[in-house]
C-alpha cells in the first residue's frame, strides 16, 4: 500500500493497526522532497534500529521520536483491511494498557541507530519517529530514485496471553532466542549491562498504564 504524500521527512509511527505505507518513488518535479514511509501496527511496544544496505546510504541528519497519537481507522466493509488515515487523529491519549518500563525520550537519537549493536529506540504505542536526510542531487534525466529503509528490531504486544506482556522487560538482544525468565531488576538485564549509559541519556521516559486505568 502506498502513501502518495511527499514530505520533507520520513516518519515511522507505532500506531493502532497494522500497516506498512511506503511511497518509494521520488517525484523528480518536487523540489527537495523525500517520501513519508509510515509504519503503523498493533504494537504497544517496538524496539527499533536501522540496518545499512550494500547500496548508497543516505546520511541521516536527525532521527527524532516524538508523540503522534492514534490515527482514525477507515474500513470499507467487514472483509476489507483496516486503513489508518495519518492526517486524521482519533486520540492523543492512551487507548489501552501501556507496558510498564523505560522508553526512549523524545528528541534526536541518531547515535542509537548508527549500526546493529543491540542499541535501539524503545517506542511506545502512539509514538512516531521522524528522519531527516542530507539532500541528494537529482537523478539523471529520465531516471527515478527509490528510497528503501531496512529495519532491524523487535515488537512486543500487551495481550494477556503474551509472555511478560505487562512490562517492557525483558529487553531483547540478538544473541537471545527465548524469553522465558521473568524480568527482574533493570540493572540485571544483559542489554543494560552492555550499554548502561543509554538509560542515563536516552531511555529516561518511564511509562505506566495509570492514565488508562483511571479512564476505565
């Protein structure tokens, strides 16, 4: 599914329903434009990092998570997919029980996305991450340029049937294949032990489901 809006930044949203909307074609008649690449999903929690490809990589000028809210959902009929409308907001508050724990604070986080090293952005439902890239020279006449994001990360939902679905922990990392031990202290997590400074500088936004519980 393609979103034909061309904007000056690339946005990744963790939103309320499954969707991958991408406009990969650069419109050569639109000055200084890059596509909005929109990831929205039934995800109370996502751990996001980016992977460089073997093709020419664009220099990231900024990578900033920020609040976005939850899009209005359109559906033609019972058999149709649910399509979020990015330009219409249904809610900016918690709409379900958020997972308890530390999330990445808002603002520039380029350092966390430079490479695959078990450092990542921890995004909550309703968060959005916007990327800005260095402007590229136009392609040769008659050519069209594509933009592709290769992602590397994990997702976790808050379903009661999911293991440890109430908390951000246990924290994922590439060497671990199973998550069967109940989370304990943050300081005992392997990812924390490898990069404790990230919890001082980046993962400082502590979230609880209190707002959701108060609204019930």
